[in-house]
C-alpha cells in the first residue's frame, strides 16, 4: 500500500473515481456534485492505493490559519488492513508543514472521535451532529 498525492494538474483523472469516492464513505454520503467541486478546488488530495485499487482517501484544504480536513474515508477492505487512516492523516500533517501551517482542524462524526483522539486531536466544540477538533503540529 502506498499514499499518492494528486497535484492540481492530475485532478481531471480523479473525476472518473467520483462514484467510488462517494460510496466508500458509508457514514455520510456526499453528493457527486459536492465531490466534483471539492476535487477541483481543494489544496490536497491523497489516495491510499494498492496496485490499482483505491483503499481510502483524504481531502484537505489550506486555510489562512490551518489545514482543514474536509473528508477522510477508508473502505471496508482498507479498514481491515489497519493503519491506512493514520497514514492518510500523517500525509496531511506533512502537507500542512510544507505550507508552514502548524494546525489541522476538522469536523468529526461522534463515532470517529476516538480515531482522531488517538492521533492527538483535541476537542474545540461539540454538538448533536459532531465534534470540531484540532491538532497543533510540532516541528
Ligand atoms: C475513521 C477511519 C478514517 C479510520 O481509518 P482506519 O484505517 O480504519 O484507522 P487506522 O487503522 O489507521 O487507525 C489508527 C489508530 O486509531 C485507532 N482507531 C481507529 N478508529 C477508531 C475509533 N473509531 N475509535 C478509537 N480508535 C480508533 C486504531 O485502533 C489505530 O490505533 P493503533 O495505531 O494504536 O493501532 C475509517 O475507519 C473510516 O473511513 N471509517 C468510516 C468513515 C468515517 O467514519 N470517517 C471519518 C468521519 S469524521
């Protein structure tokens, strides 16, 4: 398994994967149009791939004060392999550092709070639909 970064130039290739990216997220089903917009505009997209199989991905966006995780999904096959979500989040940390940003923020589902907590994220706020979390990156 390896983590691949998609440059802005390669984004057109990703359009063919939209139906897969949408269905891979079983906890929340983004719209195809939402995904098409994100793929076009965000600063960072990383795929976890094994051969030609996409096992998971993360979409992140550079903001003035932090890197925002827009969406992370690891499919059933990838989840069984263990460690893919962590590697995708580490790729985002590396990206944030290249932008000289020392903070990552995200909106988590309640059920995923433990995953982010495990990776060093702390709670900024909480409501019925989820948890806002952040991590300060060390050099
Ligand atoms: C949440 C998700 C991205 C995690 O990816 P993953 O590949 O399954 O997670 P990893 O195997 O990399 O887990 C990293 C560590 O976090 C722990 N972990 C994973 N999910 C966890 C959870 N829900 N609660 C607590 N700990 C969790 C793992 O045990 C592992 O610990 P270790 O390093 O000590 O072995 C993935 O399960 C997923 O896509 N789930 C469905 C969609 C989803 O919930 N997305 C996030 C919504 S905000």
